[in-house]
C-alpha cells in the first residue's frame, strides 16, 4: 500500500500518492515518502549531498557486495567485477544489490559496503586476486597481480570503502 495524502483541487478533496523516487523537474511540487529503510531516496536530494552513486549497465552478473570496475565496452561505460589478478580491473566502487548482465547497476563510489560477511572488524581488506569482486585479508603477492587496499572493516559485514592506489607487482 502506497502512502497517500489529501489535497484540495477546486474545492474538492482528492487523494494523491506520495513518491519514493524522483525523476527530476517533472516531480516538482510532489510530496516525498520514505522508502523501505525509513529514509529518503538519494534521487530526492540536491546534487552533492547524499550517496555518491553512478547508475551504469552491468557487463556481467553482479552479486550484492561485489567491488566493481568501470570500463569502456565499445563506447559505452559499463561495470564489471573488480579483479586483482588482472591489470586494469581495479575497484572503483561497489554494489549493494545483485544485478544481472545488461541491467542497470547502482554503483557506490564511496561509503560503506554493508553486503559482506566473515570480516574481522578493525582489519584492512584488499581486492581479491582469487575471487572476482571479492575481498581478501591479505594482499596479493603474485607477479602481475594488483595490490589495492579497499578499506577497513567496521564490523563482520561492513567495509568502509577508501580505496588505495593500485600497485602492480613485478
């Protein structure tokens, strides 16, 4: 059931549905409703406030919590799983929801990745060289692999994303 409110139209009371996401200027004057988390959707906030996200097509299936990499696919920016075993696939952000290939993914460029498990709070984590999109408590050591620190675990399910400069091992 959607949230609704009453308004007066020419002396007649009418009911109108509140919106949970904004498409921009077309929604001017509409009343917002909180989403399922009890918060306003970031599409309703002014530019520069709220979450720093980018919506782009997923090149491959992504799991909730995957760290991802932006790349050019024949002139179209897409997102794929970041992978420390391959140069050029460093982590640029992460996704909080699973997305199938070809559909749009909301990529978080900063903030806390809350869709992880098995972490040790207070420990630093690196981009994994064995699990694309995943994390590792130890930095990769193989020749040609990329060492990129992703951030620090703030709980057993969350990493505060503060990516370090990637270093390619010789």
